[in-house]
């Protein structure tokens, strides 16, 4: 079966957001490099927690619960993913 993972989606979204910041401008690229070079850097500084997200959902289960990516139930989880990413220390400037 095909499985859907909100944790995977969160990791993808976080990676894209970091890549955008790292390539947006010369200044933002330098800021990202500086931030990621800190000796006390922790994964949680740039990667959001993936706990308490719906996981291992089959395609049928996804369709039954979330209907599609425009449905309010899906958008509710999507908003939570974006909130988790935005709250990371790397974006607190």
C-alpha cells in the first residue's frame, strides 16, 4: 500500500524553508552559515519536532479522513506544520 507521513511532509517543508533562507540573499546565506556553524547547535534549532502527528496513513485512510489537500482537516495539520517550522530558533531573527 501507499503510506502517507506527516512527519515526512514536515521534514520536507523544513528542508525547503531552510534552503530558501540559505539562498534568498547573500546576507541570509551568511546568516544561515553562521547559525549552522555554532558549536552548540542542536538538531532542534533547525528541524521541528515530529511528535503527535498522524503517521502511517494509507491512501484510503487519508482520503477518508482528510478528503484532499484543500479540506479543512488537512489544512489544520498543514497549519501546525508551518507553526512548528516558524517557531524554530533559526527563524527567530
